C-alpha cells in the first residue's frame, strides 16, 4: 500500500425529504447566491423545496450554468458575488452546476490577475466563499470532493482544479430528485461513476486487497442497480444505491493508498472541449481503448476484475482474462444504450487523434499511473476509438 | 437504504515514516500533554520518534493509561490539564490510550458537577481540548471516530460516549509500529475489527448492496491478511492491510444507511467490567451466541455472508446458510487461538447470566438493531456462552 493522507470536512445529508434541512444548515445571517443550471429544478419541484426551506434567508439567484460549465458564464456570477457581498453559495443541480460554483467560490477570492490561471496554470487558491449544494445528478462525486472541471469557450479548453477550500460545507442528496432525470443523463452518470472507479482501480497492483474489494464491489452494485433504475425510474432504493455509488465513486475512500490513472478523463475532456460531446459519452469511448493500449501495465487488475465481476474462470491466462474485462465493459456501456465509437458521434478519428495528441505535446504532459501515455500513445489510442 | 448524515473532520496520515509529520501538524504554540499506556512505546522506539518530532514543542507526559481505561486514572490527567493549562492532547499507543484521552479532553472542559455523568447519564459535551494521536494498535477504529469506552473501578462499570468534539484533529498510522505487538494483542485487534464490522452488517436488510459488498469485502480481506501477520509479523503490506481494515471497520464509511446492532459489544463490556477479560476475548465469546439467539432477525444477512465469504452453495436453505456463517465464524476465531467459551476463562456462565441480565434490567435497556434483546434474552445468550 502507498502512503496517503486524507481529510474531508464535508457534511453529507442523504435521504428522503432532506432538502428541508437547508434552513438549519445555513446560518440566517448569510447572504446566499443560489446557483443553478438550465432550469430543470423549476420543473421537478426542487427549486420550490429549496426556496421554501430558505424562506427566512436572504437569497439571490444565478441561473444558466451550462453542462461543462463555462468560464465566461461563471465570471458573470463572480461579478455578482463581489458586487452584492455574497457570503454563501448554494449550488442546486448536477455536477456541472456544483463544479461551476466551486470555481465561482475560488475566483471571487482570487488575488491574482486572471482567475483562469487557477485552471490553466494551477495558480494557488488561498481562500474561497463557503459553498454547499443540493446535488440532483449522481455522477461526478463533486458533492464530496475538492475538485471541479471548467471549460473556456474562447479557446475550447477544459481543465480541472483541486483545492481544500472548495469542499462543500454540506451536501444534500435526496434520491427522489433523480426520478425525473432524462434517461440520457442517468446513463451518463452511470458511465461516469463506472469510469471514476476504474481510473482508481485499473492501475498497477500495490497490494491493496480491501480497496480492490470496495472498488469491484461498487462496480458489481452499479451494474445491477443501473438496470433497475432504467427499468423503473421511480425505484427509490435503486436510485439511492446508484447515487451512493456515484458519491463513493469519487470521494476517494475506496482508493486511498492505491495508484491512480485518470488518462481516460484527460483524453475525454479534450473530446468534449473540441467536439462538444457529453462527458459520459467521451468516457465510454476512451476507457477500453486506454486499457487495450496499456494492457501489460494493467494486466493484474483487469484479470482480477474478470474473475470477481464478470465471473470468468480463474484458471484462464491473465491475458485472456484482461480481454474479457475489456470486452464486457464495452458491452455494459452498450447495454445502457451508449455508443462507444467516435464515428457514432460524427467525429473523424484521424483529426481527433492529430489535434488532441498535439495539445498534449504542447503542454508537455504524459498521462496514466506510470506517466507513460505520451502524445504518441494518445494518438494511437484515439485511432482505435 | 435508511436516511443518514455523516461528517468526520479527522485528517488521516497513513504509511511508513509518518510519525515525523507530528512536527508540522501541531502548532508550535501549543502546550502538549502526551498520553500513553503501560510504556511499550518506550521499548518499540515510538516514544523516541515522537519526541524527536516534537523537539521544538512544549511537551508534558502522562503515562499509565490502562487497557479498558479507568475513570480514576484519567481524572488524574484532567487535574494536570487544568493545572498546567494544557491546550493539546496527543495520545500515543492503542485504542485504550486514545479512548482515555478523548475522555480527558471532554472532562477537562466539562461544566457539570461530575464528569462520570458523561458516561453514566449521557451528559452533554459542549467543548473539549483538541486531541490527536499516533495510533499503534489496529483494533478500535477510535482514530477516525467520535467514540470512546471508559471503565470505573469503583463500580465495575464500563460505558461508551460519543461526541463530535472528540474527533481527533489528526491520526497518524505507521503500520511498522505494529511489528512488535504481542500476538495476543494482534489477535484481539483482528477479532475486534471482525466484530465491529458484523455489528454493522449482521442486522436486517434495508437494501444496501454497496455497503454489504464493502463490509463483506473487509471480512474477506481481514481473514486473509490476519493469517499473514500471524505468520510473519514484519510483513509490511499485511500489517498495513490489517490496520486499514481496523480503521475502516469503525469509521462508519461502510455502513451509512444501514441498521446497526452493537449488542455483542454491550454484553461484552459487562463481561470485561465484571471479570476483567480482554475486550477481544469477550467479543469472540458473545458474537455467535447473539447470532444464534437472533437467527430469524439476521437470517438474510448471515445467509448472504455464507455465500459471499465462506463460498457456500447459494441453493442451500437460508437457515442452513446462516448456520454455516455462525459455525465458520467461531472456527475463524479459534484458528487465531482465541477461546470462545466463558468456561475457558474460568467464568461461571450461570453467575454471569444472572448478574449481567440483572444490570440491563436495572438500566431498563434493550439491545440489538430491533431493540428486542431484553434482560431475558441476554440471560439466555450468556447461558449458551
């Protein structure tokens, strides 16, 4: 096991009818900016529940945060925060709204010249406006981690940042809010959760059997519960189980002491930035192609997964077992209705391979748990997508 | 899944050579009371490492905290804390030292008349001295939870208390510190971890497949890694894996949203209080007898465990599967050299059954996840021990 450190101050409030707890979780003297996305919260009743709970608070609003939240949009909110002396941010919606709100929180207190430096140059964050959330989409795990991913329209770039200052003070998860999700978003969230777990699991083995049990246990659970929510969107327990998988998929509990990959996300972010496909779509395209390319590095873990998750015969050669995991994972994505080729989205793989490998070359970045996925490997991976 | 709330502010620092991090984790202006137990930390080098790391800090010492830490001893430390204006407590040792230190932290700031009320009457804790630990025994999980168990010599009582104020600020775990543990303590810790997990797992089913995967995954890991540490006490990875099992066994991550039992602990505490047997010994005696007594309530979970952990045939009747888990669990404890009958420790079961059921009757307490283990059931359980 590798050495590790872990600290996460977020209070998690999970279950039915938990939105009403907002009234006690945010001090009455706070001036709140409620942030949200495209307005689905007005249709599904979440907005009303939030405003009812906050009827004795001072609340301003900022809507219109996009999927893959845009720097340009978020900077408008930063202006409002500064002008109105907002001292608490409440994100209501999915991971994009929450990620965007984390950026607003950090940018509003940023002392440097251009808050985009937080993303493009890893500029240090020394403070942030306190933030919390009512999270309504099981996917990003943002509700219990210190990270966010932000895009810039002007340059078609998409970057992540991490800071302990943007841990939510609290996160409220009411699985009933997910009943009305469009199937496409439900599927994107399931794929995202699957891939988050795999970025932490499918690496080299540092002798972490408990962590492996947890991560593979999450995948087994997710595969069963995903089918249930797609069949019956109002199955409370299945919705709760899928949400808990999503949160645990990226709160890092499962993988403390393990190596981590994240190359699928890095390549996927470029696909989203350049071609506008959904995050979940990009991941379903890239994951198994990274595995094929790095099969030797990931052999032990992929083979273990074939036995534990897909019931493969443990006496098969590891090479074959790894192939089983690759094939079954692709099949699982397809069983959710998710297409897994660039061509399915009208993207020319040669162009994508050339553009994206060039971007990594310019940034001088190598990906993966061993840092051995350079621009050439990215090119090769995308040529197989 | 049941509704739940979760928040734990402790920073965990895990791995080789982590004790030296003490120097940066405790502010230099703090006046520290270093608390410890019987002095094993002077023999195994931990004391020296701690003092080297704190050479620029002001450190006083309080040694002699017993296993099953005693109120009478701890109140001497409370006097020192008050007299010397101590403003940081550092527990170095096992769960007893840490539990005792949690009580010192709370008692030193207690505003009521008698700090024993915290334990016997659940008197409210409104503040505590900040505390942290270098934990050297994988067992209680105290390093990442807000609970402690304290005994009173005068009355032969043993009670638990919980308060968010006694979460450690940080906990340092260096698995190498466990190389020199006496085998008996290693085994006690393994049994404690096993039973903590079962108190959270073996209840009624509220449809929590992810939590079940984690808890059974922990048991599977523990059973494999326990054998390794007993065979080779200096196996770093096995020691690290056992320690991580112990910490996760009682930081509540695995069981959020599940029902919980804790009757084995409640009965075990009485055995320790009255007869002085180790905590781990008491648990190995009681657990499977509680299961036999409440087999109908716990049938689903015990049957699932037989299949998942002990490889039993899933087509067997649940009743038989539950019996397999009961039998195999007892065998596992025995394989560690742990005796599982009261008579093995020279305790008369009739006397124990009478005294302990009487105690629960006086306190008007019923135990278990359904609150249906009353004094009569406690009597019956102990008569089978």
